[in-house]
């Protein structure tokens, strides 16, 4: 570690860089920092010298960050958060906290889990902010670098299955919130409702497939492949809600988590059918990085989420 270089680095410059990345405007950054535009411009010049990069270039819409600056952004946010935590009082008072908690979640979490714990959270901490974002392929890395507090998504219970679908890296802790199975959704008056519903008929249908982390295949497809079987996918979509809407207009079959299926079927007047091929249960899982274990605010929120989500499993 180069302490000489660190000693020359002004923390105020890093704060300025963070605000400039957020605003992409010297004028707006100056307003937020309660500084003159000239002072912010001077800080930007020092930052350019420090990082040996232009950091921002002028455009018709203000200033645009260079790729180097964009690459710095997540590290900078995590660093400033950690510094804030280092200097913050070693206590967490929910009633007065204005902390922002960032969570990456899959879409079905909004209907299934958030109603379970939002009431308790905001009753105890009325001024905090829950910043919910989409779960994606970068979520574990963002948990690791401190950019996110929590993540919630589905995880296959069998370790060998999880290797194919979702395996958290070292340092990521997790807690199983509830288990879920898979069900099938079809439109009301679908012709197959008058037929025998079995695996053969299931495989004769055309299907809607929701991509998971940009992956076209689910555990279901891997399990079918072990038997030399495949589904006939008619259309790929990025999320379950749009997939369910498509079910109302087509004869395609959507295979989806059972909790989601029950909720959306009631809304869209869809018919739920059992998945006619054996598939292990999956678990909606709460993830966080081990570096958060001594964070009192983080522990407070995690305890509420875990406590309020008990008893949601489909087999309970």
C-alpha cells in the first residue's frame, strides 16, 4: 500500500467526483456541494491530474463521464459508504435513521415478499429509503463491493443443481426465506383443458420462456435433457409479468414459480395446472456479504425480513 500517495489524496475530491458522476453537470454539482462552479472546476482539474484521465468530456447535454470514470463509479460509491460507516456512530436508531438500503430482487419478490415486511420496516423506521433494483448477473459482485446491501432471488436446493443455475461466490452469506415449486399457466378455455394433462401433452405444447440471468435454460430444461427431452419454446421474454400477459392471448404454456402463478392467475383469469414432470423445489433466498455482519442497521433490516417471511413455503 502506498501511504505517500494516499496521504496526498483529498477525500473532498472523491466526494466531488461522486457528485459529478451523479449529476453530469458542474453547475448542479456545485449547488449540491454548496460550492462555486469555479471551485468544482478546480477540483475536477485536480482529479484529472490525480487519475491521469480526463474523467469527463463536454457534450451538448453537459459533461459525459469517460469509460474510466464509469469504471470508477461502483468502487467510489462503496468506498465513500465504508468511510461513512467508519465515522458514523456505532449504533442504529430506526426511528431517526434516514439510511438508504439497496436491494436487488427478482420481479416476483415484489408481490410475494415486500408486502410481508414493508409494514414493520416503515413502522419502526419511517424515514429510511428502500432502493429496490433488478437482480442481474452482476448482483453478487455488487454485494461484494458494498454497492448493494441485500439480494433476493430463487436458488435451487440441490448443490449439484445450483452449480447449473446459481452458485453464490465465497464471502456471500444466505438465508432461505421460503421454498417454492413450479406450476403451469394457460389461458381460460385453452383446448388442452379438455385433454389428459401429462408430460407428453406438456411437451407437445409450445411454451413461453422467461430468461434467467440472460440464460435461455432453466433447471427444468436441464432435467428434461437428462431424459433426452426438450420443450418447444415459442417465445423468450425478460420477465414473468409480461409472459403471463402473453398467456391470455395465446395457446402457449408458461411454467412459473407457484407463488407467482397463484397471484397472477387471480389477476388475469388464468388457469393453473401442475407441472407434470418431477422437479426439485427451489428456495427464495436472501443474500448479503459477510462484511455486513457487524452493521447494526443491516442486521436490523435482515432480522425483520427473515422474521416476517417465515411460513410462506408452498408446502407449509
